[in-house]
C-alpha cells in the first residue's frame, strides 16, 4: 500500500493487487494513510500456485487492473 501511495503522490496511477483475505487489512491501511486508491482482489491462496496457475490468475485480473488505471 505504501508503494501505491508513493506512486499516487507522484501523479502516477497505481492499483493495489492482493488476494481476498487481505481485503479488510487493505482498507485499514488505506484509511491510516488517507489513501483512496484502486484495489483489485484475486483468489487465495497465492503461495503454492504453479506458474500456469499464476498466469491464469493474472490474466483473469488484467482487464480489471487496466480499467482501474485508465478509468475515471
């Protein structure tokens, strides 16, 4: 979240991407930083996924991430 905050301060669009169990923590951290940035949450877990599974996960989230960066 701090990286996204830094990007936003520099005028660069950023999107926070994390797995679902971190949704509440992301909100708490955003509130603490006074940051209202775009967030995309993907399926959990991440740690034990194969490269092919990670690629599929990224591809599934890609359109939403791009929309967050390019949208209003």
